[in-house]
C-alpha cells in the first residue's frame, strides 16, 4: 500500500502543470466574464436608477402642473359664475326699473284719462244741470 | 501488502463474480530508467485531467454574457471554489490562490467521484486495477506536499525571513510543536484523503462480494458523499494553512 516511487514527484509536476493550464483555460476567462458581467449589471442598475429618478421627477412636475391647472380652472369658473350673476342682477334691475317706469307712465295716463273724464263729466253735469234747470223753470 | 487479495482468495467461491475482486497493493508498474511508476494511477489521472480540461475548454470556447449549459455549470464551479477560498483566506489576498485551491478541489472531487461512479473493473489492465487516483498514497502525498510548499511560499513572499518569527511568536517554548506542525499538516492531509477513499472503495467492494447488487447501494451513496466531503476538506484545509501563513500571530493581535 505504501510503496512510494517516481509516481510522487511526477504527480506533483503534473498537478502544477494542471494548475497552470487550468489558470489559462478556466480561471482567467471565466473570472473575467464574471467581473465583466458584474460591471455591466452595476452600470445598468445605476442607469436604470437614474432613469427612475428622472421619471419620478417628471411625474411630480406633471402632477404639480395638473394641480395648478385645476386650481386655475376652478378660479376661472368661479369668476365666470360671479360675472354671470352680476350681469343677471344688472339685467333684472334694469328690467325692474323699466317695468316701474312703464307702470308709472300707465298710472299717469290713467290719472290723465281720469281727469279728462272728470272734466267731461263735470261739463256734462253742468249741461245736464242746466237742462234740468230749464226743464224745471219751463 | 497483498493481504487484501489473500483474504479474498480464501473465499474462492467469490472469484467467479467478475466485478467483485479486491486488489490492494497490486500496481501496474511502468519502468522509467531504473525507477518505477504506478501506471494505473497515471491513466486515471489523465482521464480526470482530460475531463477537467475538456469541461473548461467547452465552457470558455464561446463565452456569453448570459451563460447557459456548460458555461453556467463551470461558472457555478468557479464561484463555488472562489467563495471557498475567499472564506478561508479573506477578501484581501484570496485572488492569486483561487487557481491552486480551486484546482485542488476540482481535481480531488472529480478523481474521487470517478472512482465511485465508473465501473473501472470492466477495463482490463495487465496488473492491478483502475481506481480513483486518490486511493494511491503517492497522489495524496504529492498534493499534500504541494500544499506545504504553497503555504511556505505564501509566508515567504509576504514576510520574507520574518516568516520564521511565527515559530517563536507567542513563546519560544512552543518551537518544537510549531516545527512539528509543519510535518503533521501534510501527513494528516494526505492520510485523511487516502484513507477515506481507499476505505470507501474497500467497503463497497467487500459488500459487493458478500451481498451483490442492492445492499451495497446505500454504502455507495455514502461513498459519493464522503468523496465530495473529502475534496472539500482538503481544499478548505489547504486554504486555511495558506491563510495562517499569510496572517501570523503578530498581525492578528494588531487587528
């Protein structure tokens, strides 16, 4: 079992050679590809992170703009409503004034007609009383 | 050294089963000059190395930013061993040690599992048998000695000769123990791996001999688990030793 011979040094030399060859065909290329891949992944991750940051910033900006626009539109609506209300009130007031004026005019006319009617009636009363007087005196 | 086969030869009845024959201590010797090497260990080591290299090349041949298939698998393996190294050596200095510790883990893991999963007995070789390379003491000692060299190298490169200060750092009384540690570290590393893998293969083989087919399955599952754990333990301890050499006592107090 324990017979040492030239196998031992030859095996040592063979193993050293194996380490040397494996270093060239196995360890170096695969280590290189692994580190390259790590670099690639790392750079891609940082790039993606930057893009994500940018996208987040854009979304924030957009939301702010949206809020601004909403506020603006609301104020526009409010001012329009106010304006419309003012216009309506104005028009109502005008119409009321007009109606009042017309009413006054109508009342005045009525009064005039009443007066003239009274006058004619008075004239008629006079003539009628004169006629009655004539008839009585006759 | 041949007690394994002797033991089983005595139960001659089981020799008729082709898959279940134990051979411990038999080696398929190759001769280089007047030295010998264990051929079966090298054949299996080359298969393991081939698997690792083919998987690596297949994974890196057409590298994509979004990984799929084999590239995904090997990236998972790389991140696993990288985290293992980082957990032991620390964020600051783990990088240059990833190839060494990672290859230790991958090599031992694939070697162990190849021994547990592939029915090597189907491939005939003249003597001995094919098995996990890590069940040969030469392989595990080689790896353990490399770990020792690695942590000495790490210590010297970081601190120069000041590395020796750690031997007398808390008190010179502990100098013999500190020196002893440098011997026990590779010893425990190599024997832990060797013993676990060899014991696992022996247990499986013996169980297969006694009760073929389904009874050994739980033990085989346990063997897979042990194999993975041993690979993890070896790599983790290697990284821990390197970390110890890099840190030293003085710096730890300065934290």
